[in-house]
């Protein structure tokens, strides 16, 4: 029973051992009764009478014998498969092996009959079958038994291949699904890590500005900056579980951040917006603009004494969203450390790659006329189901 169960497990046939034997009995019974009818007609035509009891008994034993060989046939079909679609061994060699198996089984059953069944029948009923009849039976039944055996082997090969292929497909699907889930979890973890790095970054810079104002004893501006920072942090906390928010919400966060900087720079800093209305519902990573704006301030306009300008624009073309941040700062040629990319830009580039893949682009240009142009471009989609900050705040009241 365990041997049959192992064979069924290898073949991936979705049946139990009991069902296997039931199907085997049904299969061999069909050919056994066909053989019984043929032998009865042969006896009636040749000897004028039907099969005797002892001959019917031998027929019955033959049927039991071939039914008992079913596990061997299943084993042979697995070890010597007849694959017509992708065979690694010559088909003729495989057929020859099966030919030897059928030949051995036919010889074996006739030897058992001659040396065991025949003496027993002679002892009980005084009748025995001569060796010539066994030899004739072997020659006559060999073709039929070979056909029945090969039909079963081919059928088992085909059915087993189908179920094994389905099992491999299901396993492949489970592995692919698990890999995608792991990749998604990894990407989300990396995005969350990058976002957690970014939040303290601009927070510490802003607090540094507050400390500077306090040292200068400009408590009014310091207080206003802290209040504005509080509003900004409240808005960030509302969306803390969201990796992506509508561009409209992201612009609100950016405006709050720039309000803090305008307190710092007073009348020196001007901000201009050119936002495509169709792009406002496009989902973007939270705080994707703040480090770019901060980079423009820190490395661009911080050294300007007047008329500092930051221009933010967005445009959508199909699913392609382009956001551009332009400043009129000193430019890379006049910076003290023009080489390399700051934490904010590196962080933003990493977040874009994690969120949108290799097709996402972050480009930094330094025109000859001065200033810096930072452009990000990626494929996005609109999602009107995302709650805005105002919606969330209203839901808490």
C-alpha cells in the first residue's frame, strides 16, 4: 500500500490508493470480459462446446494477475515515460523496454499456470492442460496483452503529465506570488525608511533656523516659524501611513514649508506656481517636492540678497507627469561645493526608483545664465478616492 501511495505521489494523480485499485479492476475487467467472449466463441467453433470450469478458472486467474500488475505498470510508466513532446531518450529504446516487460509478464503468468495451477487442477478434477495449449495461449494473447499494457502506460503518462504540469504551474504561481509580495514588502519598507530619513532632515534644518532667530532675539519670527512648522507636521502626520498622496496635497505641504522659509528670508524669497489642474489628482510620493525645494534654497538662493525666486510647475501628458523646480540662485559654477548630490536629492532619486522603477527620472540642470533646474518625470495615475488632508481633519471633528 505504501509503495502504491509513493507512486501516486510521484505521478501527482489526484486519487487515493483505494481509488487506484478500483480503477485498475474496472480497466482490466473490460478486457477480461472481452477476452472471455472471444475464448468462448473460439471454443465453440473449434470444439463445439464452451469453456470448461477449469478453463474459466484459469481465465479468472489471468484477470487477477494482470490487475495485480497495475502498480508495476504505473512504476514502469514513471521510470520509462513515453513522452512524445519533449523526450530525452529515443522512443524506440523506451518501447523496447516496455516490450521486454510485457514479454516477461506473459511468460511469468504462463509458467505459474503450468507449474502451479495445472497440478492443482489435475489433483482436484483430474484434468490438466498440455504445454502446447499454454504455448498457443501465449502466442495468441501476447498481442492483446501488449496492446492493453501500452494503452495503460500511455494513458498514465498523459494523465500524470497533465497533473504534474498543473502542479508545477501552481507551484510556480505560488513562488511568483510570494516573490512579488516580498518585493512589494521590501519596496514599501525601503520607501518608509527613506521617508523616515527625510522627515528628521528637514525638521532639524527648520529647528536650526528657529534657534538662529532666537539667538538674534527675533522671537516674533521664531514663534511664527514654530507655529507654521506645527501646521506642517500636523499635515504630515495626517498622511503618515500613506506612501502616496495627490499632488494637490503635496503642494500644500510644500507651500507650508516655503512659508517657513519666507519667514526666514523675509522679502527676499518669492515663489511662483504654474500647476496643470489635470495633474493635481495624480498620486506622488509624500514629501517628494520638499527636499528639491530645500536643495534650491540651501544650494541656490541662500546667498542671494534680493529677488530670490523659486518656480514650481507641473504638467501631465497622458500618464507621464513632469514636475519642475527652478531657482535663480548662484548656480553650480559659483557654489563652494558644486560636486556630488545632497542627501535630499539622493533620497528623492532613491524614492522615485523604488516607487516607479528605472523609468523614473530625476534631472538636475545648470543653465549658463545661472540658477538650477530640477526635473522629475514618472508614470502615474489619477486616484480621486484618496482622502485629502482637509477631509481627514474634518472627519476627526
